[in-house]
C-alpha cells in the first residue's frame, strides 16, 4: 500500500522524518503547489490529486492543515484510510478564537521577514520544546512560501465541512495549542503531545499509525 503524507502549512516533510513504519508501505510525501489566485480548497485538492495513483491501494495521512487537505482529497480519490494527525475532521472542531482572524485578516500583514525571525510564540504554539525541535521549526518557517502560507490560513478559516469523511482515524496530542483535543472526537491520544507530536513523540505516533493501517 502507498501512504501519501501531507504536512501542515508551517511545516514540510521533515516533520515526518522520525516516523518508523513497516517496510511494506511505500511512502510518498506530497509537496505543496502554489495556489492560483482566489483558488478554493476543493479546486486546489483537485489539482493536487493528480499525484495520487488511484489504481492501487493507498491511504492518505494529513498533519494539521494537511489534514484538511486529506479530507478534501478523500472526497475525490476515495482512499482506503484517512488518518489525521493534530488536525480537524470537520469545521466545527476549529476553535472559536480563530474567527476574529477571518474578519480582521491580520495574518495578511505577515512578511517574509517575520517568518525568518526566531519566534518564541511559534515554538509555544507548535509545542517545540527541545533545541532540535526549535531549530527544525525555525528552518521550516524561513523556507515557507508566503503566498501558500497566507492562502492556507484563509482556507482554514473559511473551511466548511459538517461531517468527517468515511474511514477516518485520528491521532492527537493532549496538549495541542492549535487544535485543542477537547474539540476532537474519537482520537487516539498522545499524552502530553503538542501540535508537533508527530516529531516529538514519533515513536508513539509510529506505533499508532501501524496499528490503524493494519486494522
């Protein structure tokens, strides 16, 4: 089976590098493409779906914003399993305090210089505690495409999905500062895990992923 991995909007495939999965799985990391002007999340998913080989068994694993895209891709490609890590399965799981950003759009003022600076708030939000985790987050933030970053935030704030897709499983840290676990239904919990639990608690996440894929 092929496993298609989607990272978050402030991350890339490097956050998955500590995962250890059985060799029988083929791992494919889907890289983000530059969004078209005013492109909807559904249309973006349609373009992204060209990467997925639907004529062979596959599952989609999405981290954070990648989980939203995994939901959208599932509607088009119909994978065997959808696994969300530190993400949301429906729009009502997005915290209420995100709503002001939808109308004020202060994130549109973020510049590339902001992303290049070391940011203690980013470390806290992501749950990056060790020096290695902070260095990784800083490197990824510096290399983040600003157009995609702003587009992805807009899509997150305006995402409308009432019910989770079928065959969805969840892995979520109990100390996630972006998507609190109290809003999450039927998740496999990583005790003490933050939004970066896929990297910081990679051993536990690997075990859960293997178990979900084999059942």
